[in-house]
C-alpha cells in the first residue's frame, strides 16, 4: 500500500538523522563498514535478468539460514519475500521488518545516525530468506523502459517465475529446497499470482526444472479489494474513530468504489478508494492508518536513507548511479488500474493444492483482520465451512499472549496482537515463531524450554487444552 506519511515531526526527525548520517559518512569515507558491517552482508545479492533482450532484471538479496549445516542445507526451506505497494521495495522488509539486520537510530559519540542491529526475530533463523525487488522498476530492480513494467498480475508473475528459476539455478543446493512465498499488503495480490503461475506452469516442465512450491503466506494483504473496501466504515466506527454521520459518508464512498469496480472503471474505483482513505486520515487525525496506536508513522523511510549511500549500494552489488526509492511512483502508476482487481479466484485454486497462511496485525486500519475475514468467508472452496466452523485458539509465545489462530485443512489464519500493518516490525519474535511453526507444521509455539514443554505434555495428558496452537 502507499504510505501515508504526513507528520512533520517525522520528517524533522528523519531530516536530522539523514544530516548526521551523511555527515558521518563524509567525514569518514573509509569507515563505511560501520554502516554495512561485513557480518551484515547478504550471503548473495545482485541481479536476476528477466529479459535478456532488454536487460531488465530483478534485484535480490539472499540470506542463508543462520542455523544450518551443509548436510541439511539441501532440505532447508527457502522463504521468498515480496513487498507491497504496488512498487515498494522488499528492502523495507529486509532492513526494517524481518531481515537479519534492522536499521535503528543510534546515539554514539554525540552523533545521531542509523545503524544496523541484529534482529532477534529474523525469518532466516532456520530458513534461507530471499528478498526480491518486484516488479521490475521497484527498488534496485531494473526496468529498461517504463513500457516493460508489468501492468497486470499475469505479467508480474511471468517475470517473478523467470527470476525465481534463475535464482534456484545459482546453486545446486537450492534445487531440492522447499520454497515458501510470503508477502505483505499489495503482495496479497503478488503472492497468489506467482503461486498460481507456478502451479500452472510446473506440469509443463521437466521435474528438474520445476519450482518446489510448498506454501504461500500473505500478511495484511489486499487480495479481494472490492470486498475488503466495504469493511472500513463499520470498523472505524466500532473503534470510536468516526461518528455515525462520518460513517454514512464513508459508506457512500465505499459503495461508489464497488460500483465503479463492477462497471470495470478500475482507475476511477482506485481514485475513489484513495479519496476514502484520505478522508479517513483527515477526519481521524491519525498519524498513520497502518496502526491506530501510533503517534508517528512507521519509520520505513530509514531504509531509503540507508540505501542512498554509494558504499552500501556497492556492497550489495548495485551500480552507484541507481537511485533508490522506497516506493516507485512509476511502478505505482503502471499497476494503478490493477489495484481494485481481485485475485480471490486464484486463492480458491491454491488452497486446494498447497497450504496458505493469512496473518494480520490487529491494529492495521488499511488491510486488517476484519478486511481479511470479509473475503475469506466468501471463498468458493469445499473446505470453507469447516474452516469457518473451526475453533479460534489463543496463541501464546513464551507464555505470553501473541494472538489467535484458526486453522482447517490447508488454510491457517493468524491474528497478531500488538502489531499494525508491518507485523514483523512490531512483533519480531512472535512473527518468527508464527512463520517457523507454520512452515514446519508444528503443533506448539517454539521457544519453550524443556520444563514448559513437559508441563504442556502433562496438561495434554490430563485432557486439558494446550495453551498454544499452531498458526
Ligand atoms: C523481452 O522484451 C521484448 C521487447 O520488449 C519483448 O518482445 C519480449 O516478449 C520480452 N520477453 C519476455 C520473456 O518478457
Ligand atoms: C547437520 O544437519 C543434519 C540434519 O538436520 C543433522 O543430522 C546433523 O547432525 C547436522 N550436523 C552437524 C555437524 O551439525
Ligand atoms: C471512471 O470513474 C471516474 C470517477 O467517478 C469518472 O470521473 C470517469 O469519467 C469514469 N471513466 C469512465 C470511462 O467511465
Ligand atoms: C481536513 O480537510 C479539510 C479541507 O479539506 C481541512 O480544512 C481540515 O483542516 C482537515 N482536517 C484535518 C484534521 O486534517
Ligand atoms: C553504472 O551505470 C552507468 C550509467 O548507466 C554506466 O555508465 C556504468 O558503466 C555502470 N557501472 C558499472 C560498474 O556497471
Ligand atoms: C490441501 O492440499 C493438498 C495438496 O497439498 C490437497 O491434496 C488437498 O486436497 C487440499 N485440501 C483441501 C480441503 O482442499
């Protein structure tokens, strides 16, 4: 989703950070290692060409699993991360959310600047983690011409498929590894699209060339926009953020969006949806619709500041002349008419063929829990009633409430407490527990010491319900 950054306080603070950051860099050009220390370098990074004729290519940064060995590596799952937007770089996911090193402001020697700190909730603890700047034109990815930037999900998936297969070909050990694709926000479109594309294309390829897809995860996703847009008025009203008169105004806008989408006026529908969010931002006075608790927006723009540093670019294998933007307006324009188009039919196909995880931070007002549940219950899938009837379990991590889990067959739904739109930023360790348990089909949340494990086993034996469930 597009960012809503309107707080002058944030730009002031970030301006100060940027100033000192550049100041430090220019004073000590050789000390750039302190901005991207060797131990924080990706295992591999660079480009995966998607069109040899034009030279367009997808930028990637890959981090091998922290706990693995050469023997087990050929079976260690690989997680591919796709950022939303449309047009936002997965480097936000990498350096601000779920990567092994996250940006944080530091106060050292009276100089305020950004530095990388190890992330205790990194998603590469036991899995390989691959960030792709998707589609071309996003982040460090290269679009040779603006015309080549995808304008629909089919074209997005075609490029991603080429890039993923090129990545797998980089190392013989990658070939047999189970692949999971995860993403956030607008990637609620990309993840089903590439999943669908893989399942349709795989049977046409020899076994050795197939993509070993094992599952798909979507966090705070936009997947079935015309259904999701209908949930905001009541959601905001029930939170006490708008009054009844404003609720009626928002309902009118929602209705208009749906009508325009049904008439196939996709840009018009996207315009009115965007007006609706501006109205909600305006009347609620919130710093960000991504998290109703925040007094200032997410600081994801730190990533842009960091990646403007030529030394950092060089270390990542990027040409120093590349200009990094957190979100590309050109890509946003190219996919603008795609915003309101649904991919629910793809999810309906996927859930019959692979496992799916839908998770949302509870405090998101853009693509939150209510918004996700609104389209899930409309799914045309034989397992849907069983899913809707399934118990919603309390989910604990380290004996502390982490959220709720509902699961049936191939579909898991997790609500993450204490998180907004960027779940891994807000709940790093819990998000790690969630993804690891889901990938490994674990019954219990991890990070329990043996005593806790024993207690749970005992409770189970006494026929009590275990305090933790599998996301
Ligand atoms: C590569 O680009 C050329 C020129 O735009 C286009 O005709 C061709 O279809 C592209 N190939 C792929 C695989 O997208
Ligand atoms: C490597 O991983 C395999 C499979 O998990 C395990 O059996 C083996 O003991 C590990 N070897 C080392 C040296 O850790
Ligand atoms: C699409 O909707 C917008 C907003 O209502 C409107 O201004 C525009 O004329 C419509 N376009 C078409 C082709 O109907
Ligand atoms: C909302 O928008 C109106 C005009 O469009 C403006 O006068 C008002 O100050 C805005 N309110 C807030 C809280 O930003
Ligand atoms: C970086 O890009 C510029 C402009 O496109 C080009 O002239 C230069 O050769 C590139 N440098 C490298 C090292 O590829
Ligand atoms: C779940 O996915 C598996 C393939 O992984 C499939 O065989 C099964 O039929 C699916 N279950 C449902 C209820 O669709």
